[in-house]
C-alpha cells in the first residue's frame, strides 16, 4: 500500500487515495504507532465523491473514525492538487460532518496555504463537570465534531494529560470529546493546547482552534468578523467567526514523505 505522510502544523496523518479497507481500524492503529509503524495521529482516505469533488474519511490512531479534521482537510486540498487529481483551486470536500469548501493558495505549482469554510460553530453554555472530585468548567462547542474548551491562566501548567483523558470519556460526552486548553493573550491572540479524542496530545487541531475562538467569542473575549491568531504547539492558524457563526480557518499543509508498507 502506498501512502503519503503529511502534516498541518504537526498534526500528522497517513494519506491514501482509494477506498477504505474493511480492516481499517486495525490498519490505522498499526501504522499510526510511533515505534513499530509509520507514526501518525491516524489515517485519512481520499476517494471520489458523488456530491462533491472528493470525499475524505478520517481514522484516529486508535482506529476510531472521526467526523472532521481541520488540519487534515487542508492536507487533502494540497494532496489532490499537488498530485494532479484536480486543477481547481476551489474545492468541495465531502466529510461525515457535511460538505466543506476549500480555497487553495498556489505558488510555483504547489499549494502553500488552504482556507477552509468550516461551517457553523455551535456553542453551548458553560458547564461544570465533576472529574473525580475536581470541578472543571468547560464550554462545549460543536464544529462538526465535539469539543470541550477550558480557559486557563497559564497554558504551560495546564494538566492536559490528566484532565484530557478523563473528560474525553466522561458521561457528559457520550460520544467522547476533544479537549482544548486555551490561554488568552489578547483579543486577537489565543494560545491553545489539545487532547484529541482517540489520539491523545497532538501538535495541533484545526477544529479545536475553531472551537476555542468560538468559545472566546461567546465570552466576549474575541470579536466576530476579526481574524484571530491561534498559537498551537505546531504553529499558527488564523480563525474568523462571522456574524452568522460561520467559521473560516487558514493555515499551511505540508508533505513529509512518500511511503509503502506491507502491513495490511
């Protein structure tokens, strides 16, 4: 099997063009393993679509399927353009959370930046959750997949590896949840770290960056119609929430290497 390892701000996946195999859960877990596999946050399959230009399906490092990945969909845009599957710079991508719209910025025949219309962010009221006796305040946000946003004073001291897995599997989130920790730098700048559902701590999460900006807007920390810089471990994403709650994300996508494997 041929695959292409790509990353968006360090959020890395193995990309394959073709139909999803029946043993995808086992395959994704094996290949994503950092020591005995290729090493990644999961696998993304790209295939033709009857309702869009292409279809993407996302599988986490534990084999579970995700509905959407912001960093992943940017890489899909670069993949299909750079490899000659399309010459369009405006694309429709079918995902389990609906059709997403991409604008590709091309330089010297290669995609450098991708802007994604992520659809609508749905922000709920802040809730308090009991985690083994510790009361945690979080803001649930849906960006096609579920997020729990926690505001902290110092992101470097945030107990990500302790709170992350507990909140991911908490009964308040029966389908699991991505957990974002965010520190406010200014009304145009946020610093974020993430515990991703099914993958653990990752370098970046595109939908998570959208979720933290939506949560910050709900708390009147950030303003609508303004582009907000979200600083992640892997780099920076630009996020904007419009007046109709539509979210736009802009960021890079990179190819790491091409590979082949006998694991199947």
